[in-house]
C-alpha cells in the first residue's frame, strides 16, 4: 500500500505543485510514488524531443531524490508531450494500471481549472482512471482499488478557492528548492523569472501569508476520505 501517489503531466510539475508536501510525507516515513505522464520532451528549446526526453527524466529522478522519494518509486509512462488524451484507451489503461499497482490512499493531480492544456488533460485522464479504479472492469490492469482522497494541486494557475492547505516545515521548503534546482533545462535566462530560486516557492509563501504566515501548499479537494496522517500536515479550510 502506498501513502501518496503524485501524477505529473511533465517533469517539474510535481515539485512546483506539491513538492513541499512530498518532502513532508517522506520525512515522516510515508511512501510516495511519482508518475510522470510525459517526459516533457517538447519542453527544451533548441533540443530535439528524442534527446530532451531522457535529459528531463534524469532531472526528474534527481529532483525526486531531493524530495526523499526512493528511486524505485519514480515512474515514467512516456505518453506524448502535448498529446495527453483522456479518451485514448492505451493512455487510460497505463494510468489505471499504475494506480492499481501502487494502491495509494491519497492521489495528487493538477487541479481541473489549470490553464495549461496538458495539465487539464492530465486531470481528466487521471480522473477517468480513478472512476474505474474500484470497478470490476479491466481486470488485466490489476486488482481493483478505491482511492479515498484525491487532491488537485496548483502549478502556474492558482486555485480560486482552495479547500485544503498543507503546512510546510522549513526543511520541506528547502527540499522543494533543492528539487527545483535539479531542473536545469527549465531555469529561465537572465532577466526572466527563475523558479529554481525563491520564485519557485512564491505561491507557497503567498498561501502561507493568507493563513499562518508560513509556507503552505493549497489544494482543491476532489474526494476526501479519512486522511491517513494527522495534522499539522493539512486540514480542510473552514
């Protein structure tokens, strides 16, 4: 049984959206798996996709290590970057299979209103798999499994009304920054925003200022069963 399973459309989305929460979970001894739906092979300017994909996968593996995720718990589905399709049977089955294989208690996925097309498609693709996870359908995908809690995370598009916050310790923020620094192909040039610096946790700092004054990551609750861990990790907002 896995405590948390994080679905990321591209390498770096997991760290930007919930890297602090991942670090918090692993520091508490919880098992976290990360699934990269695509390898982000279209996302390196001036580099051919067949060359960029492996580079970004290596960056993702390094970042996951900074967050405390075991190497064997990092998965690459290698679906087409820019071509995620919730109606595609092969893509759906690949997501359903990893969901049933890891058997998580909590799933993290980009929230439904993210402005990025691939992020919205990722949300729909994972939601479809979640809806079928506990059904008797698709027995070849593995034993059925019900996920009690599903949380939508924010990357570049803030959630308009967050319904759950996870508080971050200073060590969680440091781990998030260290993980972001692993994504050297995504660091902006001079004069542009540098998410490998403090800019990478600016949203978490803003969310903290709204509530406790510390760093927090915000989520949209898509399904909320009993969280398998107690506060201070997170509580639904009033």
